[in-house]
C-alpha cells in the first residue's frame, strides 16, 4: 500500500499565503519526482510545480515567482508555499509522488486533493 495525504488548504484573501504539505507513506521506496497539480471547476488538471529527488524544480508560468516547492527526502514529504495568491489560483490541489514499490514498475501515486479558495 502507498498513502499520499495532503493538508494545508483553506480559504484565504487575495494577496495572502498558504502552505500545502504532502506526505507519502507505506510500501513505497526510491521516491523520485514529487509535485503538485491543480484543477479548477470547469478546467482541466494542470501541473503547478514539480521537484526532483535532487532538488531541481519546474513551475507553471502562472505561478512562477509566487509559489515555491520544496521537499524533505528523509520524511518523504513535499511542500508548496503559495504567496501573493490570486482568485484564479482557486482550485483543488493534488499532490503526486512518483516512485517504486517492490516488484512494481515506477508509478505515480496521488493524494485525495485539498481545496484552496482565494477570495477577491
């Protein structure tokens, strides 16, 4: 079993900040990329940020300069610090963890999502 659990979502006013956290646990080993997607109502899911095992990062153009992704390899956790939030950031944010289980090809494992709502 692999569990991926997000936390930290909530309601915030435009210009505010939130930090999302995600923890992977269970029978996963050799965790590779970790990251965040989001999906707003009526829109397709989009990549927000990704961080490699070695710490290389990539961001969606829409969040560059405002969001920061980080990870703690020992704890198998990934974080998303969101600042200068805008109403268009409102979405369900999903954490994913790419890794291996014994005898299973590398796969993506997903959290249940956490709601971020930014009011204007």
